[in-house]
C-alpha cells in the first residue's frame, strides 16, 4: 500500500504562483512515474505534467512554459511549480504515482487539492 499526500493548493490571483507538493509513503515500493492531473467542474480529468524516474518530463500544451514539475527522490516527493496562473487553471489537482510494489505495477492517486485562480 502506498499513500500520496498532497499539499499547497489555495486561492491565488491571476498571474500569481503556487507550488503543489505530493509525498509518497509506504513499504517496499519503487516509483516509476509521478504525475499531476487536474479536473475542473464539468470536465474530464486531464494530465497536467509527469516526470519519470530518470527525470524525463511531459507537459500539457496549456501549461508549457508556465508550470514546472520536479522530483526529490530522497523524499519520494514530486512538486508542481505553477506560475502565471490563469482562471482556467482552476481545478482540483490530483497527484498520481505509477509504482512497483515488490514486482507488481500499481497506480495510486492522492486525495486532491483545490486550486482556485480568481481576482
């Protein structure tokens, strides 16, 4: 069992910044990919950014140049630095981890953290 605990959401004005954190904990697991997804009201959940164990990253076109995903291996933590935030970035942001527990690949989700961009 792996737990993902997110933090860092909140209310911010357009043009502002926020940093989300997601810490993974558990026993006998290794992380393969950690990602951030988001879901706005009435919309499907979408991938925002992901980072592999080797440090390769991917971003949704809508956040390229504004968001940065990074990872701290020693703490099993992934961060999402969000800059130049726009009202359309308002959503619940979910952390996702693709892990291997012993030899079994599994996927876990965090509980979600609300990000609201509004003046």
